[in-house]
C-alpha cells in the first residue's frame, strides 16, 4: 500500500505547469507553481511545518502548547492544520479586510480567531501584529511564530521550494517571479537558486500601497496606504525579506491582481487567488521581454476558493470598480418610475383582516410591513394562508409577528443588472427601494422583466 502517516507528508512537491493561453507566444516559456495544491491550500504550509518542527526540536514548543500568530489567513491555515495533527491549540489575529472564507476556514480547523482593524499603524496596540504579541505575553507556554521577522521563514523555502524548482526545471531557469508579503518565499527560494545559478534574475511583485517597492527603489520608507489584495505587501519592513536577493521589483494594483486571477481560472483552469494574479500579471510581462529560449517560473501562492465572496463575485468586483461596466440596462430608479401602482404598506399593529382587505382592494399579493417609516419585513398571501389554516388565531391579531424576512432593501442608484443578481442570489420575492431612509418603491421580479421587455421592444422597433 502507498500510504502516508499524516496529511503533513503531502506538503510540498507541487508541480510546474506551463501557461499556454495567457503567456505571449513570442516570449519565454512561462511556468507556474500552483502552491494551492498543498493540503491546507497555500504555500504557507511549507513554512508552518518547518518552523513548528524546528521549535519542537529546540524545546520552544512543548506537547499541548499554544501556537500564536498574526496572519492574513494562509499562514494561519497551514499552522492550524499542523496544530490539529500534532495536538496544539492555535490562536490567530487577522485583519478585518481578509475574506470571510479565510476566517471561517481557520475556525473550521478548531483555531481561535481574533479580527483586528486593517487601517491602523503596524505599531498600534490594535494591529494584528501587536495583538498577537500581547496574547503571546499573556499566554503561558505559548509559541509565537513571528513569520514576518523569523529567519526560519527564509530557511523553510531555502530547503524546500528552491530545491524543488531547481530539480523540476533541470537547472534551466532564468527568472523567478513571486509576490512579497513576509518575504520568506522569494528570499529563501531565490537564495538557493542563485547559489546554483548566479545569473538567475529574481523578480519581486508588490501591490500599490505597500512599502516595499518605494523602499527598494529609494531607501526611504513611504507612508503605507490601504489596498485590497490579500497575502502580499506590507505596511512595515520585515526581517524575513532579504532584499539583496532581489534583482527587479514591479508594482501591481488591485485590479491587475484580480483580473489576472480570474483569467488564470477561466483560461488556464488554475483557480488562483489575488496574490497569484499579481505575480502572474508581472510574469507575463517578464516572459514577453525575456524572449524565446528563456524559462520564467512564477509562484502562485493560494487558491481562489478563499475569495469566492470577493474576486470571484461579479457584484463585488463591479462595486469596487474592478470590472468594466457593459452597456447599461438602466438603474433601479428607472424601474420604479415605470411602475404606476401605489406603494401599499402595513404597520406591525394592523390586524390580519385589515391586511386581507387591503390586498383585495389593491389586487396585490404582498406588502411591506413598516415600523417608524422603515420596512422591516414582508407579509404575503402565503403567510396569511398558513396563519389561517392553523385555526388557532384570530383575524383581529396584529400582522407584525407574521411578517417574514423575505424583504430586502436596495438603493435606487444601483443598476438593473445588480438588482437582478441580488434577486438570483438571495432568492427573495420583493425588494424595497429606499432613498434617504424613505420607502420610494416596491419591486418584484416581474417588474424587472416587464421593464426590460418594454426596453427591448422599444429598441427593436
């Protein structure tokens, strides 16, 4: 039988895959290393296992101990997996800009997660760095991994990632491209590969808003700014980054990272995250400039599964300006203007019989329940029918307790496409259109259909 003792034995040995559709055919051969094939889903599995096992050997981490770390998610998942196998407790601090998928996955492994503000200085007591340090001081016998400043981070990739790439390419590698967050991957793998081939070019990728690019160019530490891509960039200098290894550094913006991640998925079948997209965006340019006969290797740190609610949500991408808008079908306010009926409402203290009579009078099957001028729920024929069939209630009872939570509110400024998507995702039956706290309309799916039918009929005539 071909078996392994634990899931940890499957960390590493990820393949090299050639990009065929995204890469420029006139450029160098472009290979990517999909590190999301590691068991916990990212390149951080390598570092997590290496640092924890070294801490065990050195007596810094004892059986039943607690591992504490500040993480953007991926390191936490690797550590949480190792902790689960080895029987350690795990506590993580994570910035609030990180995806819900990451936070929920950490909890699924049994870890405790503390969410901290993103937009605070690195030395603020509220930052995820300082919060982790405080928890380490307050937790007896705990081990703080300190990935950003731990030289073992570099060692992990010097001993694993670098040798793998050298073996897989048969020593025929001209460029290594990777994003920098803690810096461990590029520093460790780059150091090993340069020892093997000094002519190798190491290319770092940093998001706009991070401090690394400006510091590498000028030697001066810039003021960090907020950016959305996760897993790369930092708002402080880190000791796990060896800048002497780096030959070139490129900046990428959020849009370039996210759009390339989606292209990797739809054109190459590689379900990658935003940091992977940023690295691939630069790698395509590097390969094009390098030309035929060269080999470029790009590291893809993690998977798109961590970003389903963000990068892979068309709505989120549009809301944040990362998807170009196509021809507009109009706004919600246009649909409201096209609907001639009066908005009929109920109050929570209106009786069942009053609401029934109101529905009959206006020939409607549902209406919003208002409290202090704000729609709080929806009362429908189905709600009333179920209530009456039970035979335990009176028609003089108030409808407030009957109102379902099927109602959701939208702004009149959002597009028709966004409203349709909300209906599809939420499976709601009606939307309350609210402007400046005031109900200005009630829309159903048939209202959207009727509006579009009239629009298309007019366009074709």
